[in-house]
């Protein structure tokens, strides 16, 4: 049994280590031009960060929620100064780019947070700064381990990226510095109890995403970076509004995340909804989703980081934190509908995409929508499903993004149709991609189990919203199976075998891909212990006594399904390492080398292709109607808030 005082000291030291330590490699990397030294710094920095997050999770298991105050004066003033500097930088670059709307929202946020800092100065000083519980510890592992692996992967990828873009000025020192700054800001965000602290780190993540998206410095990249910045500023303006509302109505003593949630819906519901709108923008929910699709212009490590362990996860994290406040509330159900509509629309759009990164982008938006829907429902089972969705999505999606980046550098394309028969030239990467895809929609991987729990949770939601969400989940999951199965089919298609091109993949890329593949499988075996030792104690602390979330019969079913994990790789290896190459019969006389000889002696190359149904699932049309519907939902949330506030 760990002594309470010793545990408290360990917590404080680990929290501060994870927030501050990534800044050391960030500063070093900004000034390091030596590629060898950069590799050492990135590897050591990512490794120590990952180990720190794992240690934090280990000592958090079985412990109660704890709060800490950093014994250093003047941090609030320092944060305000840094916020002013960030705002100044954004105003300057926006002026140069003639992005006047961005300038307006930068100044609006600065005025709002300045007013909040001034009016809530006393409560700000008295509010515990940091919070640690099982949820923040799980998020820390996602940030530290997956984020760290992406940083290591980027060493090899960015070397190849620079070779493929010789006209681009080598900005890798700044690139890696921003990656580690991003990790630092994310740790600060998930550990913040003081909402003003949380907002500060929230804005740093917005800045980091802006810098990373515009990295290629093309006109498209710069335009998309400003779009991401604008949408996050529009949604983010709701965050300081929530803080001001708390100060003016509930009192500065409710600036703490823990105390605000404990105060219940009477005090917390309106600020929770305002912060949820900010979270919807950060997590690319409709109508804000186009910024995340536009972010695909950035190098693949940026896409992986934004989609798996940082930017969008910050959005769903803050919404999920307020799940107990949303339980049984109409406003919570409106937030859930925003997520549900996003899930359905984004899943349908993904069907019509052949660009692998766009499929991953829209599937990310869809899965984040399902997480938001679960958080809006707010019951213990819904939150259980939401957290598991966060975990499994982070692992599988990072694996897929990094795999696609590696494949793109080898074959020169990110089109799914060009990945036909990847088993030949890239057997190991192809196998990893199949495991990553299976992790997104097949049993016994956690995404499917989480959707199973979501359906049951929705059935207990406020009628008729629960039935609407069940219908949305059913249709959205159906099209999800469609687009994942199409991609999987292209990878498994048998064609003429070619020489392997995997020899050129760097060790850094292999390390990240192998570990993420292993984590995808290991996480399946961890469902029961994660639920028992982490999530159930968390839910008890948030909701009080709850019934068991995994019954004995369901546990037996899970054990049987987990046996498939052992069999699946063996079956896939049979496909990827065939003993002999059989000819295919295509209604004519088949000949060697993928050619078919017809009845008139003409030889044609055998090719198979997917249907993408662009007319049935038009990207522009679905986005337009989905955005219009979610704007109406947000307007309804705003109207209820105004009426409630007036009363």
C-alpha cells in the first residue's frame, strides 16, 4: 500500500513532468540541425514521455480522484501574457494573409478571457490547478505513448518527405519542436482542473495545429490552416463565455472542473453546453468538420497526431468530462444529436472516397461524432462506451495513418485503388493495415464492442432521442462496414507478385508501426481489466454505485471472440505468403502475368475496382445538408441557453 503523502508527491511530480518535460526537447529541437542528434533527442524525449504516462496510469489504478495546487505564484499572470503573445502572433500572420475574420475572433477571445481573468481573479487563485483520475490518466497514456510513437515515426517519414519535396525549405527543426509543444499542451489540458488553465492549453493546441497544417507552405496548406484556425476560434469563443457565465452566476469557486461537475446541472449545464460547442469545433463535428479534412495537406505524422492523440481528442475529452451533467437533460440530447448526425453523414461521405487519407479523415469525424453522442446521453454506460471508443480509435487510427504514409512514399499514391494486392510488394505493412482496419469495425476489436454498448446506452436515453440515436447508429455502422470492407478487399486482392519494396522503410517507421500493431491486438485483451480496474472505479466516483457493465455471459462471449485474435494473423499470413500463385478464371482463357486471353485471342489486363457511388453519397451535398441540420441544433442549444439565462 503506497503511503498517501508519498502518493501525493509522486502525482504532483509526474503531472508537472509530463506537462513541462516535452518543452525541453521542443526547445532543443528548434535549434538542432544535425539529423543524428535530432534522432537521439526525439527518441529519448518520446520514450521518457511515454514511460512517464504509463507510470502515472499504473499508480492511478484503484485510486480516487485527486486535486493539486502548484505552489508557484504568478502563473495566472504568465498565462495571460502568453495568451496575449499568441494572439499578437495570430493577428500579425492574419494581417499578412488578409484574414480579417480570423483577427476579429482572435481579439474577441482575448477580450473575453481577459474579462474572465479579471473578474475571477480571487476564485482563480483559490481553485486547485490540476486534477488526476483514471480518465485523465488514460488520456495521458494516449498522448504519451501514441503521440511519442508518432514523433519517432516522423524521423524517418520527414526525411523521405524532404527528399520528395526538394523545393521546400527544410523546416524539420521547427516541425519537431511544435510536435513536442503539442504534447506538452495536451498534457496540460487533460490535467487542468482550473478552467482558465484548461483554456490556456486549449489555445496552445489551436496554435500548434495551425503551424503544423501550414507546414508545406503551399497556398492550399496556408488556406486550410487558416480555415482550421477560424473554425476553432469560432467554437473556441464559447469557452471563455462559459468561464464568464460561471463567474457571473455560479461564483468563482466553481472555476474548478471537479467542483463545477459536482454542483450538478442547475449550475453546470449552461457552461457545459458552451464548452461542448467549443469541443465540437475542436473535434471537427458538423458544421465545423471541413477543417479536419483540409488538414490532410499536412505531412502524414501531422494527420496521425491530430486524429489520434491530440487535437480532436481534446474536443471529445472536455465533452465527455461533462457527461454526468448532460444525463437526462434535453440540452444533453441536442449535443448527442449533433454527434449522431455527424456520425451518419461522415460515414456516408467516406463511402464515396478513394483517397485513403480522406477515408481516414471522414471515419475519424464519424467516430468522434459517436463519442460526442455517447457523452451527450451522459449515462454511466454511455460514458463507458465513449472512453473505450477514444482508446481504440486512437490506436487503430494512428496505425492506419502511419501505414498509409509509408505506403504513399513507396508507391507514390494514397489512392485505395492503387493499393491493389499490396501483399506482394509490401506484405508486412499490408498485414498491419489489415489489422488496423479490422480494429475499426470487426469483432472482437474494441470499436465494435463499444458500439454494442452504445446501442444499449441509447436505448435508455430520453425518448424519443434514444430511438433516433439507435437508428442513426444502425445506418451509420452499416455504411462503415461498407467502406472498410472495400479497402480491405483491395489489400487482399490477389494479383501478380512483385518484388518487395519494404527494404527502404526506415527503422523509426518500423518501430512505430510494429508497436501500434501490437497495441491494437493487446488492447482487445485489455477490455475486461481496463473496465474493471479503471473505468468502473471512475464511473462510481462520478455517478455513485452502478451495476456491472460487463455481465458474465458477455465476458464469455468476449473470451471466445478473443480467440479469433490468435487465429486471424495466422490466416492472413497464409494469404500474404502463398505457397503457389494460382491462375484466376475470368470467363476466358487466363494466362500468366495478370493477362486474360478472350475467345478472339485478344489479351487484356485483369483488373478489379470498387464502386464509390459518388452520386448516391456526394461529399458536397451531404456536407451541406449535414451542416445545415447541425447549425439548427446549435441554434436550438443557444436559444435554450438564452431563455434559461433570462429566467
